[in-house]
């Protein structure tokens, strides 16, 4: 039986819980970090991470297909965590 990772304290206030931790541990790539989108603009989005808020560029595929773009409130995988 695998042990769950405790929820990151900085993300708990944004809705992260043990269920999210369980989902994350099943799919997270090595070195990635979970984040919650707090603002979206045309070419960048602001993400709340355990270490604080960052402005990140959209991935190239998201420019080509708007359906792939995150929206405010979405949980995202941030490469290079």
C-alpha cells in the first residue's frame, strides 16, 4: 500500500486536499509541481505554486488550440516544478 504525500500547505487554501495528493501521486511526472491557475491572459497565465505565484507562458500547443488553454481555477502540471 502506497503512502500519500501530505497536501502542500500553501495550496490547501486554494482547494488542494488529500484526494488531489492521491491523484497527483498517480500521474505527476518527475520534477513537476502542481499549481492552480489564478489569472489568464492571452499569452501567459498566473499560477499559484507551493513556492508562491508565478507568471508562466502558455505552451505552444495552447496557442494553436484554445481548448487546451487552462482557465482560472484549473489545477495544472508545471514542468520543472
